[in-house]
C-alpha cells in the first residue's frame, strides 16, 4: 500500500512544482514563525534547540519530522497520514495552512512526503542545505561544512540574517 501512496504523492508533487515557478520569494524583515522539516527526530530536536537559543520564545516553531516508527511525538508523521490518492490527512493541516516566515529544511534528500509538505505550504521562503536534489525546492541554500548539524544550522541562520540586513 505504501508504494501506491509513494507514486500518488509524487504525482501531486509534480503538479505542485509547475505552480512553484510562480512563487514570490520574500525575505522576512521580522521573524515570528519558523517551520522545520526534518528527516529524523534527532535533527528536529537539535534544530528546535538552536532556534530557541537564538530567539528564545519570541519565535513560534511549527515543525514535523518523518518517522515510520512508533514515535509518539505530535511532530512525527509518515505515509500513514496520506490517503491512497496522495492527499494529506487533517493531521498535517496546521503545518500546511500556517504562513511561516520561512521553512528550514534539514534533509539533503527529501522523500516524497517531505517534498509534498514543502511544496504545499504557502511560506514565502524555503531554506536548507545544498544538494543537487534540493535545488528545485529550496530558495536559499548553503553548503554544509562538516558533520556538525548544530554548526551548519547556525551558519544557515547567520547567512539569512546577513541577507535580511542587506535588503
């Protein structure tokens, strides 16, 4: 059943990509809401920690991480949250309907479900780490330096702040 959902979600992604070219990119002047898309719980928690260290509770964080296991966290989702036609369930509505200042995308290779969430959200800026695969989905990318995710996230946020100051 999962393979059918994979195919249908990929078809949804292809149709959303055609609309993506019309998207207007806006660098936020004041950051109030941040979205996080992660491939694992550890990435998600570390990113939340980095953001809290930078902005405290002045910034609202909305995020999800992909987990096919038995995670009981409310931020976990999997292919089970999609129907056979590749449409999301109500469980994902908060993330999809919220207009965030930017979405921070952590995986270097997005699975079809993470791609769906990224393309379906109406946020004006998607940023993450450079990979050839992510090039079509992200508006702002930075090459990772080493394996330290904490440091790479810090560099990415600093890069965004420098762009924000220049605008």
